């Protein structure tokens, strides 16, 4: 059975054009879903990954706000940069290797 936390019995088809797919495991039909959370990333039908990117930006802002006192204090600039990479950039870019790259005109 395909399980990811509380996502048991669900699957995600990524294809063009979308075609109906039925998958049976142990005489149980799995449900095809539009969005699927896998670890820390959300897979959707949107090839631009806009939902995932906006979600990650929001998480990075929340991570900054949690440590705002540290970043706005008189901490050494070099240390502040290291902390930002550790707390903010790691949150923002987690799962970025699955995002679709495209050229914007």
C-alpha cells in the first residue's frame, strides 16, 4: 500500500494529457488526487510549481519572524549571514530540486 503519513491509499498521476488511471492494491482501489504531499514538498498539476514556491516563501518568512530578535540585534554581520543560511534559506529551498525550471520573458 502506498502510504505517506495520512496519505494512504492515494496516488498522483503526472502526465500530459491527463488520462484516467485505476490502480488496485490488495483489492482496494487507490484514489487519484490533484495534490500530493511528499515529505516536505507538494506535488500538483501546476508545472510552474507556483503553489509550492509561494508556500516555501511563507515558511521562510515565518522562520525569519521566529528568529527576528537574533537578526535585528547587534550580532556580527558574518554570523548573521550564517544564521540566515541555516534558518531561512534552508527552509525556503527545501525540496527545490523538484521544482520546474523555466525561462521567463
